[in-house]
C-alpha cells in the first residue's frame, strides 16, 4: 500500500513503464507490487480521474483495457 514516499513515487513510474513494456512472467513480485499500488484507494481515485484522458495518452496502445473501462477488470 502506498504509505512510504517510495510507493508514492513508484505508482506513476510503474504505471508508465508497464504501458510501454509489459511485465514478463518472471517478474511475479513486481507485478504483485504494481497491482497492490493500483488497488490503493488514492491511486485508484487518480486512475478514475484520469480515465477520460487516456485516449490521449501516448502509451494507450499498451494500456490495459481495465484502465479504459473499469468493468472489464
């Protein structure tokens, strides 16, 4: 859960990175950490706020469908 300064910095950086280079199967712990960050209420609220603008996001091709449509998660 984002409670440390490092977690707050990691959420946007990992979000950006994962849209351009998906995590491989060997990065199980990093993928789990990313999911915990994305599930945190403050990060989820930020994603919800940004959702209408993802159509303009340069990495939208690699962006998981769940970020466009929360019902598809």
